[in-house]
């Protein structure tokens, strides 16, 4: 795990964000803290919706908050859940993370027991569809 990253600070902020989660249906609060390349930390929590499909995950909320603030590059992401089993990001979140993080970016999960597990983005989403595919694609004229 990258030692230049203050993992303890990210874990604390992710935990604090989880305490703001709106999870009346799943009862599965999630908090996320992301470290932008600028050094700023952004957080997000999951916000559920009665129509389920309208639910937004903590990872996407944190990334959206950072993008609104003008950030586009990130160094690390931490997910916090008060679950015994560590929880990595869901599939759609992995795709959104791949939009802004590099394949070797660390993505970690922590919980209320103090456990921490880390993966690279490439381990979570191998062969991710990223903007590089669009840039390298051959445009077909109709």
C-alpha cells in the first residue's frame, strides 16, 4: 500500500461520511473518502431512493463532489462500511472510478473493526473501458 498516503485520515473521513448515509432500505451505510492529486480530500455517502434505481453510491457522490470543485485527478479512494466483511466498490462505481483514477491507483476498504484491504483499480476492474479506448478508436463515417 502506498505509504505516502495518509490512510488513517482517509479512513476517518470515510467513516464520518458513512454516518451521513441515507440508507433506510438496505440499512447498509457506506462512506467514501477520496484523495485528489491536489491533496484535498472529498467525501461521499450512499443516498438511497424508494425506486432503488435512483440510489447513488458513496463512491460516485464523492467523485461528483470533487468534480464540482474542479478536480479531475485522484490518488486514492477508501470505502468504509460498518460490516464485518470488507466491501469493495460495486461494478458501476468501479467504472466511474476508472474514468478518473489510474489503473495502479489504490482502492481500499475498511470497517468498524479496524480491518483494511487494498486493491489496485486494475485488480478491481481489469481491462477497464476508459477514455483511452475512445481516443484510439477508428471513427466510422456513415
